[in-house]
C-alpha cells in the first residue's frame, strides 16, 4: 500500500485553516465506544501496511490503517504476538484503532497494557504538523515517551500515522483450568494466584472461575497441579470469546437489551454492591456489569473501590460515557489538547465535551 502520510497531513492542515472539525475513521470496529463525533471524515483505512518487522529485535512498525489480523498473521509466522491482546471487535479492526482506544485483553495485568508496548509513533497534530516521537527499537526508548500519550486518546491529540511496537514470543505451552467458585472465593484465589509466574489470565462469571497458565510446559503443569480444576479443551477459543465480547455474558449488551459498564478497580476490591449480572476479568481488576442502576450510583460504587466506571456499550443517560475527571486532571487534559490540537478539530468531544 502507498504511504499517504502527506495527503493526510494536508487534509488536517486545510481543516485547521478552515476550522473544520474532523472525524477520524478506521474500520469503524470501535465506533460504538465514546461519544458521537460530528465533522468531516478523515479516513485512515488507505494508510496501511507493515513498514518494518524485525523478529530478532522483537519490534514491528506498521501504518495505522493496517488490519490487526495482518499484523497477527505476520507475528504468528515467527511464533510472536501482541502480548497485550488488543480486542478487535471486528474482522477489519486496525492497529491505529487499537492504539487510539488503548484497549487490552485478558493478559494485560501480567504483561502490561497497550501503552507499555508502544516504542514510537509518527503523528499529524491538529495544525497539520508531522511529528515523530520515541524510537523504533527498544534500546532507543528512554524516559517518558510522548508517543504513549496517543494511547487511549481516541484521536483527540493527533492523527496516528504509524506505530512501533514491542512484541513478545508466544508461550511455549498454555492451558486453561475451570473450577466452580462463588465470587468471594474466586477473588481470593485470583489474588493469591497472582504470584504465580505462569498466570496469564483469570476471570469469573456465573460461579465459574477460569484461569490460564502460560510458559514452559513443566512449570505450567506444576502450577496446574497446585491450583486444581478441570482443563478446558479449547482454552484459546474461550479467552478469545472473553476478549472479543463473544462470551454469553455480553449477549444482552450486544443486542441492546442492557447497558454494559466497565468498572476498573483494584484487583483486591471486595464484591461490588450493584444489581445486575457481572463478569470479572483481569484477575479482579476489571469488572463488567450489565446493570440498570442509576449512573450516579454505578460511578459512586466504582469510586468507593478506588476506581472508575465507563459506559462501554449502551446509554449512559446523558451523563457522559467516561467517568468524570477531577478538576486538576481535566485542566491537564485541556492543556494537552491546546498544545496538540489548538483548533479542537480532531475528534472533538469523543471523550469529553471540553476536549
């Protein structure tokens, strides 16, 4: 695919001069997440392709419009992976969308988030300037890297052109265990098991605790013997279903029958006092809720557990998709927005009305 960086830069430059809001578009696989954005479409789908892949260096660089599936196929040929397991939510999902939304899958608590794997990026800011941040090999990255600000910024700070990522080898061996547990017992086991070097995923739903172990076969089998439980025949399919919201728990939200809330709390938090149905992921740190409780109560419960709540799918009742930011933190976000996008033309309001 041709490099259309300059074409994209010129479009942003013209939009800045004309004060025309832009709506950044990839495949649309994550368009449901965040507030609706008005503006002229700026499509990144044509800006696609793997630029450089160095398996020995564990580094890949690709354009933002590159399908995640293409990247995963290239990595699989060398038994490597995007260790943060980005959810795709669609076959056409792109790398840029995964980074802009900052989503990570079940392995996240044990290997790190999407932000932790970003080595560098080229972006176009809201003035139409082409900027490069970070490095393209692991040894070149030191200190805080501005490129990581693009992760979970939802395109409000810049148009991501290409990204350099650290990748990891696939585990030698994996297995998934399941055992019947109530919520209190499941949370206790999740937190006690967190010290196991082979633990790579842990979730609970409807009385069933599922744990994935990864690593050298001997170490995984030894950990499995100590934990107990029944082996799930196709563990990879199970964790893919959890990551991609194909698990039965998510069906009401996908059908529009109930709002889906994502509560991010400390993994050691006690069971949350909310009504509805719950699925616990990330070893207790990510609590998905299908709940009709008032938005204010859901967010108050999340805050009482030291966390925050996002309306991931469905209607937040006009109170905003993302958890309100404290005044000092919002002031910092506004300063960043002013520095990167002074005309407020990039994905205006996708996260918060003030941005």
